[in-house]
């Protein structure tokens, strides 16, 4: 019986083709927040069962509606 070599295994390994989600969000915003803001965000995450991105999107949408009364979503 022939032993498999490490290089043979590497050649046989196929990486699965990654499916591209056309609805995936691709823009990233990075921001610095204070310890108090982080603590508040963590409490929001716990009580709402939402992740930080969802919370910040909702805050942004709320701000858009306040600043732009004609804004529709």
C-alpha cells in the first residue's frame, strides 16, 4: 500500500467555492467610542439580542429620519 505524502494531500485538497451573497453589505465604518458608550452598547446588545451592527444601523436610520423628514425606507 502506498503511503500518502504531505504534498500529495495538499494537491488533492480542494477549497470549496465561496458563494457570493448579492445582498451582503460591503461598506465598513470604524469608530472609536468611550468606555461608557461601549458599556451602554453591550447592555443594548444583551437586552435586544441584536449585534452591534444592527443597533448602529437602527440608530443611523433614526438619525436619517430626524434630519431628513422626507426620507423613506
